[in-house]
C-alpha cells in the first residue's frame, strides 16, 4: 500500500473519534502537511517489512508473531546499527543512558 500524503477521512470521522473516546484513547493524527510526526514509526515498520516480513513466508499467525518478536528483541534492538543513534544499537544507547542516570 503506497504512503498516504493526506489525512484520510476514515481516520478523522466522528464514528472513529467516538470509538476511540469510549476506549479512553486519543487519535494520533498530526496537522495536514506534518509528515514527520510519525517518522520514527514509519522507519521502524519499513525496516520490519523490508528486513523480515517481505522475505519470509509464515505458515501461521503464531509463527509470524514469534518471528517479529524475535526480530525486534534479538536483531533490531541488539544488533542493528541505527544511523539516528550514531550507528549504535538501541540497547547500547539505553545502557549508556542508564549509566548516566546512575552517575547523576
């Protein structure tokens, strides 16, 4: 599915807002033209699809779930270098942050 450049009406409908409200949720829809509001999520899901989902045939949803959890926990967070993190892994950045918190 190609990226959507505008807010589809389905995401701004009164029915959806009402349902979200009844569940105690708030819609995450930025103003028109604010493409960066979901940039981190878009980047993550792009990597997940390109590095795992489109390269794998999952026999069941359970297999897909296990593979995705393993991808996130074992590869994405611990081995994959992220340019936005100075070519470190999220686990390395988290450990550095923990050390700073303890030192403070």
